[in-house]
C-alpha cells in the first residue's frame, strides 16, 4: 500500500504544469486553425480559447471547436444554399479528418435534401467523417437556413474478453 503515495507523487512531479498544458492546447488549436484555412480558403474572423470563427464566401458562419473531438460547424441563412456550401464542407472534412472531399460533399447534399423533405435533422458518415445537417424555417420556429456539423468518426476497437462468447464458461 505504500506504493500508491509514491506513484501519486511521481505523477504529480512528472506531469507538466497547467500553464504548459494550456499552451500546448493553444498551439495545437493554432495548427488546426491554420490547416482549416489552407484546406478551405476561409479567412480567420476571430478566436477565443478553443473556438475559431471563419469568414467564408460560401457559408454565413463557419466555426471550429478545437477540443477533442474537433468539430466544424457550418451555417447558411439560405434554406437551399448554393453548391459551393457543400463543396466547402467537403474541403473542411478533408482538412479536419482526412476524409475524401467528394464523398463528404455528396453526403452533405444528400443529408440536406433529406432534411428538407422530412423536416428532421439527418446524420450520416463518409469515411472518417460524421456529418449532421438540419434545416430551419418555413414550418419550424427556427430561423431559416441550413446548419451542418462535422466531426471525426472512428470505428470502435472491439477487444476480446474471456468468458463473453457463447458456449464458453467464464474463467
């Protein structure tokens, strides 16, 4: 039982101070913000903490939340935005999660169309990208427009555990 205090003290001494951790997070958010500017061609409108706001011709608002998992949000005031809006989402997916831009663009168009028809938010995946789109306006109380959220999607890793399979007795 005496090893617990020793391990705790070692972890406390060896862990970086809170300022270093927050600096490292800010640097990684700076890098991610720069990567999104290169990938999409958008310009940085502002940054506060782990949130970056961009100006893009194809979307009225585009934000990046750097906290894990990183998340991009796209908003357009038009209920049926121009095709460049969907291209922007594809380019952002390629820069953010490494998904193929064309696949994510096609997914965004499909989800948008389904959301228009059903009036309900729609979600789907394309490669390593997970996307959720919803529309507002007309029959809803929300403001008119389209809102899409892009995050990284990873397939969960399943591990075998003893005794969890049929026909086997627990060990």
